């Protein structure tokens, strides 16, 4: 086992060195796109350490992260890698605070989870400031082409490694994704069919092949010129989309299947992802003996206690919505159950990343519960298309 761990460390060191050398060759401006477990945060720490060394330790550096939880975590990364002494020279801020900064001088800026810092509001930070060195980091490029183009303008990709390439190199533990169908009950099915008919009708009114673009235009730039009929169709269109998602996100059958999974795998540490805070609470209630909850609706004290209970094993099931999608590290978590899906591959990769942190002989399993023959099935197919080890089973009873 010791030889296995030493080999892992050497491989990680080599890949991280390769990434940072690519950054240096690109005049210290660029993005590292690497799957969870690669060690992007260490790359950020090393980049800052190098920059300060070149200025005799008298410089100032900035780290941008999306959440307060990651602020503290990045601080711990400096301590972990032996750079505690330079923390006084490093500002660690959330994107939502940093966008107000103007003309601030930093020797280097490190942007963690950069895909979350590219919204129109936060991008003011990049418009108002320039630097000689900027290092951006993310698990995968943004799927929104506008955001992707903006990132390439700010910091072009200089190093890229996929999640599956990280698995092949042994940087993270292997995994499998199981796609498991569930059914709506009769009431839910009637509600879904009604919402879907409204969606199809509104889509026809807007134009079969460009309905999304037209609805976006009518609700945005075209709201003053659109006809009343067009506005009504756009409103119906979006309401139907939200109604369908709400129904599949809250499918009652997911509760029963989750109970079955937890009972069968009670010796494991399990992460559970719901589609809304309300349903996440229901998922926790369905497995209340074993579960604790961590989402934006909980107080800071409640969330801290939830992590303590989960990490200690007192509550081996941790239920969340979006709060754990990035930056959460529990190496001994081996299973995730996703009960609320999106079509975005980035979200899926982040959730897979939560349970494949390297441990010898570990194999992560991600179970995705989706409503069969619904829009949720299409979302799931879209979100896993970049992953290799994906299996579709025909019944939850085979779990």
C-alpha cells in the first residue's frame, strides 16, 4: 500500500508540474481544466508561492472562490502544503465580494471554480482590473458558449485532463455511474402529462426549432416589441418547463428507492443530492435514523454540525442540494445517490468528484434516479455523455 501511495504522489507531482510549466510558458496567464482529485488547489498555492518568491516575499496575491466554505478550505491548503508563512500576503475572497474591486495590484490572481465566477455581475472584476499573472481553475469548461468564450479571452486553456484520464493515471479512485429508472405515481403522472402538453403547445406557438431562443428573446430584449400572444406563449413555455422539473424532482418513488439503497449499504458513507431544499429535507426524513442535512436553508451552525456528524460516522448519510457540488472533501465517502438531475455535464462531474477522492482499493458508485420516459431521462443522458463507466439498468429492484 505504501508503494501505491508513493506512486500516486509522484504521478500527481509530475502532472501538477506539467500544468504549472504550461502556465509559465503561456506568460503566466491561463486555465487549468482538470478533474477532481488532480490537485488544482495545490497548483494555486504553488503558483502564489512562486510569485511571492520572485518578489522577495513582498508582493500581494489574491485567491477567488465561490463560497465561504471554500475560503476556509483554501486557507487550509496553504497550511497543508507548507506555505502558512505567506498567508499574510494573500487575500482570499468570494466572487460576490471581489467584483467590486477596482485597480487593485496583485502579483498573481488565482480563480478557483472559475465557471462560477463568470456571471455578468462577477465579470466586472475582470473588466475593471488587469494583471501580469492570472491562473484560473475548473473541473471542466463551461457549457454555455458565452461563458466559455469569456474564459478563453481571460485565461486560455493551457492544461487539460479529464476525469477519466485522472482515473487512468490513478490520481483518483475508479467509479461507476448507475442510471436507475423510477416511476411517477398516478397523480404525479397526470400532472406531468398536463404540464408536458402545455410545453408542447407553447413550443409550437413559438416555433418548433427555435422555441428556446425565441422565448429568451421575448422575455428579454424583445419584451417591448413582442405581441401579446407571443408573450403569453413564452410565459406558458417557461411555466411548463418549471412544472415538469418540479414534478420529477419531487417524485415520491425516489424516497422509497433511497430507503432501499441506504439500508442495503448502511456500512458505507453516502452523499444524497436532491433537486430542491424542500425535497432534500424529505430525503433526509425518509432515512432519518442515518441522515443529516447540509443545504443553503440551514444555519451555519447546523451545517457545521452536519459535517461533524457525517465525518464522524454518527450520521453516515449526508443530504444536500447544491452546497456540496464543489469543494467538499471526504475521502472515505464511497457512494452518491442523485435524486435531482440537470442536463449539465459539469454538475455531474462535480458530484462524481465528491466520492472518488483517492483511497487504496476504493471504488466509488454514483446512482442516478430518474423518472423514466420524462424530460429527466434526457437530462441524465446529456449529463453523463462525457463519462465512460456508465451503466443503464432497467429496474431499481436490481440494486
